[in-house]
C-alpha cells in the first residue's frame, strides 16, 4: 500500500476532516472495562462475544462445520474463554481457526495455548506473521502460523464466509474483517475493525515502519468507503459495548446496529492522525 506521498496525505486528510469526529479513548489499567469479567452473549446471527472483559474482546463465529475465533487476547484468559464457549453451548474442539486482528499481546497472546486446547489452525497476515511466531520478541508465547491471509481473501468454513481487508497502520499487518449477518429476513453488513490507533511514532521518517503515514491515510480512506451496519472492534470500548450489553434483553441484535458510531470512530481516529501529522510537519519546517 503506497499510493500516496506524505504531503498528499496531509492535504487529502485536511479536506476530509469531520468536525463531529470523536476518537475512542483507550482505558486505564484499573478501568472496569479491563477488570470486570463479561458473560458471553450473542451479538447477531452466528456472531458471539466470548471475550473476558470489554477490553479483552474476543469473538466466535459459529457454523455447522466448525467455528472461527477472533482474537485470543491474553494467555491467562484462555481458560475463561473456553468456559465461555461452553456456556454458549458450543464445543471448544469445534473451533477450527484462530485469527488475530493484529500481532499485539492483547490480541494474539493467547494463540499458542488456545491452539493447544482446540487444535485450531492459526491464520495471520504475512506482515504480522513473524511477530506472532516470535511472540512479540518474548512478550507472549510464540505460536506457529498455519496459513497466511491477505486483503481480498475470503476465509470460509462450511457456510461461514468472512472477507479479509488489509488495514495497515496500527501494525503493518493489521487486518479488518467483514461478514454478512442475517436476522428476521434482513441482511446486515458486519465489520470487525482491527485497529486504528497510532502505535508507533514518528509518522514521518519512522525507521521501523517507513510507510506508516501512507498506510494509515489509505486505510482511513478505505474504511470510510465500506458499507457497515454493525460495527464491532478489537476492543469493546471502541463501540461502547458497556452500554449496549444492558440493552440486549430488550433489543437483541438491534442494540448493535450502529453505522453512525462506525463513521464517528473512523473519522475520529483520522483526526488524531492528521493532528499528529500536522504537528510533525510543523516541527520539520521550523
Ligand atoms: Zn494493538
């Protein structure tokens, strides 16, 4: 992904700013979103939340030929995730694929143990594969990647079909996933957003990640043009999950139809990106 120069990125972003944008904030170590366990629940159709907290979000997509699990979070959460799968009436041994949104400890840290417990294959982007396999240089248990996936691929298992999208920037190999859910005869475009926070600086002249600014700019543009009815993310607080859970008994899956929330979040992160870029640009011309 390198269609834009950094200058083009700045100009392009300045024109696409949305003044109502709001970037989802991260939550501190003691925040209840990190500390309070969450009971597993159905989101929509065959998509379930099995994460152990709002922060440590994990999703199970179920099917007659087996299930796909997104984000194993941390290794010490794996037993509770397995319990959550059983609480929902599914068998952990039927989980056939483990997919991380990106190679950070809170998304792939449990891969190795989860693979051992389920026998599932691990799927990763080419760019993040090395980090998954070396355990973030010793930050978590290394796990062997069984299959590389890339933007444009469709991951299928029985009747499950999940489209893979390259959305680099947060890490060079961050992926986003979309699928179609059906409820009461209606189809809904579901997105599982991989990550948009800027995880490494500087944006200009970054030796570890030279294309970061161009990647991010293109990712924002790409995501702003995807059709979305149900926005889910690699952390529950991105889409205000805390306030949606109490609505489920009344509203069911409708509590998760939130296209405006998606637009606001993507635009918000873009605004953070543009502000940082402008700041770095100013420092350069001083
Ligand atoms: Zn991350």
